């Protein structure tokens, strides 16, 4: 990978935040439930779990030897989706 490591770091963080927030919005019961149950804290938690998943997926793909930027970003995306989904299922 001949890309700037800081850029890759930012991309992984952005992927994790987007996946976490999208999943939180998609799985949320409704606007009123989010307002009563403290939606801001849930959004922050979902974003942090998404970031953790993105880093896990990124590193698994990188350790497997796939060094193409597209593949490691796809690994970050899949890692974020899987970790957020598992986290969400464990909470219910």
C-alpha cells in the first residue's frame, strides 16, 4: 500500500462511524423512542462500536496479506457491519 497512513486511518474511522450511525438509525424503533431512551448516547455508542469493527476488519484483511486499498477498505466495511450487528443482537 503506497497510500498515506493518516488517510487510511481517517477512512477507517469514517467507515466505522457511518456504519454505526446508519445501523442505529435503521434499527431504531422510532423518533419518540430515541428521544425518551437517550438517542444521543446510543448514537455515540453505535459509532464507537462501528469504529472498533472497522479497525478489526481492516487489520484482519491486512494481516491476511491483501494490501490493495479497496480490499482493506472493504474489510473495514464488512468488519464494522459484522461487529455492529453482533453488538446489536447481543443487546436485544
